[in-house]
C-alpha cells in the first residue's frame, strides 16, 4: 500500500524548500507553514533586528512548548477518562454482586 508522494515547494522565512508529502498531509503542511510564518512575523515585531535564524529558533522552541503542553493535556484527559471508566466498572460490578 505504497502511496505516491506529492512534491511541494514551501516558502519559510523567504526561502523555498522542496518537500515530498503524502497527499493526505498536504493541508497539514500548508497549515504548519502558515502558522510558522505567522509566528516568525510575530517575533520580528517583538524583537526587531534579529537574524532570521533567531526567529526560527524562537518559533521552534515555542512550538515544542505548545506541543508538550498539548501532550500533557491529552495525558491528563486520558487519565480522567480512565478513572471515570474504572468508577463505572466498579459500580457495575457492585450492582452485579447484589
């Protein structure tokens, strides 16, 4: 089930990069490029005069912080769901014993 990869050219920080992605990932790539470019522009406004690599580094760091925060939130949600399911299972078991 080897799918053909789609050849794209994305522009980040004024430079073009050729990439190959699965067709179903094209929209995700476009969204990621837009978010990264928005973040670069935000940092350029906040910290004028820096080099592009500095803005890219700050963007990468902020992206990783956001990713870690989202991952922690998902883990907490799964833990809460597991606790709720355990509680329901305990209630069912108790009612079956009666």
